[in-house]
C-alpha cells in the first residue's frame, strides 16, 4: 500500500520544528499585534486510508493523530501547533506548552477554550503566571457551585453561561 503525500506533508517532514516556530512567530511580530487573543482547540484525524468496513472485517484498529492548535482569533493567525499520535491523551497535557510558547511571542490578553480544558491549574497558569484573562467554561454544569473546586472555576460558573 502506498500513500500519496501532499505538499504540506512533505514540507512538515523536511522542516525543523524550531525553524517552523520561528517562522510563525516572525509572522505575528510583522503583523504588529500588541496582545494575542488566543483560542485553543483540538481535533483528531485518521492516519491510515482504510475504510470503516475494512477495519471492522479485519479487526485492525484505526490509527489516529490529534492536532492541538493555538490561534489568534482577532488576526486569524495560527500561533502554535502540537501533533500527537496517542489518542488516549487529553488536552490538558498539551495546554501548558501551547500557552507558554504562544506567550513567549507576545503578551496574551484573553485565552478561550472549550470545556475539555477545564481545570483550576489552567486558570492559574493563564491568570496568575501569564497575566491574561481566561474563559474556560465549566465541564460539569449540573454540579452546584459550592461543590466546585477552585476560585476561578467557581467564577466561570457564576459569570459564564
């Protein structure tokens, strides 16, 4: 079985990761943004080209990769990416490296994510260490506020619907 490579796949195989991050950060600096409004999200995609029917009949497991993207929403520029082959990992593991590398480019103003990144550690990192505002909705809405742990998580439950 052969695979057809696209131009982007060939480019990412040949370029050094540090050089790629320098190119992205220089584009952000050239653009002239003073503060970055970051949105972090992730998605997964298939690595193999096998169909669902084939994997069901043969018993092979599909292989997936997970892509984490940190992007500036106002300028619509990708600030940082991280790709993992392990599907069992959750997004909180890659939250800290993406945010800290993005804050090294320019100061952050607001960080928004979805419910999968809800933890008090993420709020503390963004608000106390990086001096930005974090909007991460609470994962479990049915739990009352008095049973929620963490000052910033309680604040998100009170002020974010």
